[in-house]
C-alpha cells in the first residue's frame, strides 16, 4: 500500500530534522566526535530511524554539506551577468550575498572543515569546489560586462572574483554580528571597491 500524503510529509519533516541536527553537531564537534547515536538523540528519534534516511555516517555528512549548498547556490547565483547597468547589478548582488552569508554561521564552520581536510572528504569537497568555480565564473562575467561598459577599471576578473568570495567568507568567520545587524550592509561599499568602479 502506498504511503499517504500525510505520511510522506511526516517522513520528509523527520529527515529534515535529522539533517538539521547533524549539521549542528558536525559543525560544533567535527566528524569524528559526531556519532549516529548523538544525531538520533538530538533529533528525538531512535538510532535505527536515522538509517531509514541515511545509509551511514558518511552519507549523512555528505548530505549535511551538499544539500544546504544546493539551496544556498540558487540564492547566491541570483544575479544577471548581462545586466544593462553592471555597477547597479553588482551593488544589488553584493547586498543580497552579504545578507545570505550572514546566515551561514553554523554551516560555514562545516564548510571550513571540509576545505581544511579536503583529502579526507573528497566528495563533498568536489561539490564545494564546483560551486566555487561556478560562482567565480558568473561574477567574472558581470565584471567583464562592467568593464566593457566602461564603468569598471580593467582587472583580471578571476582574481577579483576570488578575492570577493574570500571577503564574503572572511566576514562571516570574523564577525559575530547577527544576520539582522546593519553591519552587513555597511560592508557593501567596501566590497564594491574590489571591482574597480570608475568615479562618475
């Protein structure tokens, strides 16, 4: 007998809860000190219930890194590289991306672990690295557009995009301000300087 819509929804919610608790535990305690038993306890489910949704700890860790990345990717890449006013689009992009990155606190700690031990976690690292390349390439397209429009100074867009992403991550690592803080918006003009805007 197929599951009812209510049962499917309940299972989906349970899986999301397990994944959310796993992200928190992996971020706070690392891979080694996070066990399936601890995840089950934090999720208020039985030990065996975790294996209903995730085959093993490695699969749970992979999902904890990759699934939020896919969701965040859509938001972070939501800008138009072919915009008619590249500088205005850059300002909108930076403002939006700072707002998103501000919410990364727990998840970013998990990302840093994967990057720091990329040889140990090759599959999630590959996903992160692929996103990094996609992000830099799309930001680079917008920068080239701005340079063609004569609104930005000529610079190597790959290096500028890499520096910009490093700024985003560095701000989230260094700042303890809440996502609602005005501090994040205050960094927009500083980020814009990386792109080499020409004074009008």
